[in-house]
C-alpha cells in the first residue's frame, strides 16, 4: 500500500503516519525527519536545508526529489510506504509520478488531514519532538512518560526551531500557496481521501483505518 499524507503543518501527518506504518508494517518516510537527522549530524544536505527550514520556507525541490526517489526503491519499501511531508509542491508530485511510472507503481491513497489554521499555532507550541527517532509528543495531548525524555529511545525532547509562532504563521502561508494545490492534483487522480484532523488522535486514526481497510 502506497500512501501520501497531506495536510497543513501541525495537522497531525507525522502522528498518523507513524500509526499507519506500524499497523500496515510499511516504512514511514518523513522528509522533515530526514532533514532534521541531517542537520543533527551536520551533513552538507543538513546545512543547506536548515537555512530554509528555520525561515519556514520549503527546501528547494532539487534537494528532496532524488532523495525520495532513492528511498522508495529500497528493499523495505517494496510492499509500500507512507510518505509524510512529500510531495509538497506540484513539481515534486510530478517527479514522484514519473519515478513511480518507471517502477510500474502508483499511489493508492492521498490522505488529507484537515485542521483549520486557528487550531494549528496552539498545537505547535505544545509539540515536543525527538530528533533521534522522530517520535512526536504534545505537552497537553500526548505527554511523554517522563518529562522531556523520549519514551521510545530515551533521547532529550526538543521544541523544534521552526515551531515558534511567527515561523508557524509563515509555514501556514507557504502551505496554502505551494502545497494545498496538491489536494486538487490527487483528487484528479481519484486517490484523495479527506479526514477531520480536529478529532482526538485515536479517532482520526480510526477514520483513516476505515478508509485504508
Ligand atoms: P515537516 O517536518 O514535514 O513539517 P510540517 O509539514 O510543517 O509538518 P509538521 O511535522 O510540523 O506537522 P505534522 O502534520 O507532522 O503534525 P504532528 O503529527 O507532528 O517539514 C519541516 C520543514 O522541512 C518544512 O517547513 C520545509 O522547510 C522542509 N521540508 C520537509 N519536506 C519538504 C519537501 N518535501 N519539500 C520542501 N521542503 C520540505 O502533530 C503536531 C502536534 O499536534 C504534535 O505535538 C502532536 O502530538 C499534536 N497532535 C497531532 N494530532 C493531534 C490531534 N488529533 N489532537 C491534538 N493534538 C494532536
Ligand atoms: Mg511531521
């Protein structure tokens, strides 16, 4: 099963993608997580990506397209995957389609997690993230067992640099301008499924499972 997660920053793409990956036993491929891991490790890609991410801007398409095309050809992605944070622009979606066509594959579902902008800023300021394993928490809605420590791997949790309210506003603007057009793009491919992302996390997941089967 090949799935794309769509939705505004903070809509819960990562939260739901993790659950989908576990239930259906497919890899969770988050371009944001890949960039953050590269920043943490001080790679060349990380240095380039950071300057865009910290401003709430998208990283240029050419830094992300080949990376994802390589990733989806790895052995663990043969039975499918859940893409989180990619594609994010029409050119990215077109290059994904081209890569899939070469492999004789297609996307089965594009799941759009819908949350109005008003709810987003509050969610982001309470989010805490683990840069080591990608786990995500929330001070109110998804607390870690021990304050400030990742349940999964024991690493210290951080407030992402791009989760400051002014940067979140910027990311929302970028989302509406560059990423929202993908909703029509995937609707035209007849793979779009919309879920109400304002519900409780478990309810959102149940709605997604009823779509994926
Ligand atoms: P990325 O890491 O993908 O960030 P994003 O799309 O802005 O999305 P987030 O990760 O912020 O939100 P999410 O939807 O995953 O929400 P989450 O589940 O964490 O990208 C970061 C940056 O990298 C971009 O700005 C860009 O610069 C660059 N980048 C990445 N991919 C790129 C690409 N393809 N092209 C170009 N640039 C790229 O949930 C948010 C919070 O809410 C959490 O605390 C969570 O616990 C809580 N929560 C989740 N669901 C619920 C719920 N139902 N109720 C209450 N709380 C909830
Ligand atoms: Mg995320």
